[in-house]
């Protein structure tokens, strides 16, 4: 089972390009949450997927639970937390297709509190563990995430890390996010970052050098996505692939679709590093498809 550790939430998306949230005139609810999106992408790509986390025990949480179950995501480590409200993210997209998020609600912390006592069981049930930086921003969430990561590494579970930095979760302290991400690269089987994140985390001057630096920090495979230019891989396998051309609606969830499909394709190849480069093309195709609609999961 490929378990994703993190949030499921409701994305409220303004479905037209705006320069700022002040220009938004309406928001439409969509399935969301970076790790929930990754879990669905894993399942859609044909690999066994699970989500470890929680939503609130409310109407929106039940809606998310039903959507996850319909996508064949294993929910043995996913709870609906009594007394918690499911978090929401207000999302706007610029005329260039770039998204901006403001997340409201404390259910991410509640979710990790529920997972804390179960990290050993989670590791035992996993062949791979996927996590991101969203659950590293606050101390309690960080301790649970680090506990799950340590339990996975101890058992030889492949750890896959997608920083996917959301500045508002870090109260604007992006340098702290970069440092926290850098500290968690060692031991990872896979690290995936976009080019801006990769260069900021490593201090490298270009994406290829950043991928090489991530591998030098301890990632078996380091993948840097380049937007419409595709992606490159360094470390135990060196590869590059172009992105398919599509008419861009928004890039919301494109990185999640890429990550989930990439992990599923690596699973399909039995995690053999010599064939890892073959996973880039299907991952880029999934990311491109996600760019043709307003949310990661259509």
C-alpha cells in the first residue's frame, strides 16, 4: 500500500482568472488537499493507495470521505474527527494560470493528533509513505510527521517527499519551510519539487543543479518539475522528459497529479531505479490533464 500522510480539505475555487481575491465574485467547492489529491492520483494510476489523516465529522468531511472511497482509496487510517470542522482553502488563479491559496481551519492538526499513536501501524501497512511540508509547519504536526517518517525508514519503507510549500501555512516564513524541507531529504527514496522550490531548498542556480543537490543530500531519486518544459530526474537514475502541450485552465493540483502518478509508476516498475526515468512521461501526462480543469480531481 502507498500511504499518503496529510490533509483532505475542500477547495473553494474562483473559476475565472483574477489578479487578487478582491476580484473574485464566487467560489465553487471542489475536492482538495495536496495529499488527498496525491492518493487519488495513485489510485487512478492503478496502484494501491491509502490516505492517513482526517477531516471534520461534518457534512463536508463526509463528502470528502465518500469521494475518497469512490476513488478506491484505502481509509483505514483516515478518520472523521468529532468536534472538528473540515478545513477549506479559498483558491484564486491568476490570468497566467498560477494558483494562490488561503487555508482556514485547524483540522490538519486534529488529523495528525489522531494519527500520532498509529504511526508504527501505518509503517507496517505501507510499502511507501508519501508526505509533504504542510504537516511540518507546526510543532505537533511536525512531530507526528517525523515519527511516521522515522518508523517508515526503520522498516525499509520507501519514503517519498513532495515539499509543495504553502507560504500561508508557514505564516509567510518560507525560509523556515525551505530549511525544514532540506532537513528531511536524507533517506528519502524520492523527492519531488518544482524548480523554484528545488533551487530555494538547495541554493542551486538552476533546476538540474538543484536536482543533483537534492540527490547529494540523500535522495535516491530527485525529480524537479519545470512547468510546461517538463521534468528532469537525477540521482540513481538520470532522465528528462518534455511536458505535453495543453490549453491551460489552471495549475491547481498539477503537481499533486504528477506526484501521485510518478509514485504509482515507480511501484509498477517494482521501484527499480534503472527504469525510474520511464515514469516521468505518464506523470507529466497526468499533470497536463490536471491543467485542463479547475481542480486536481475532475
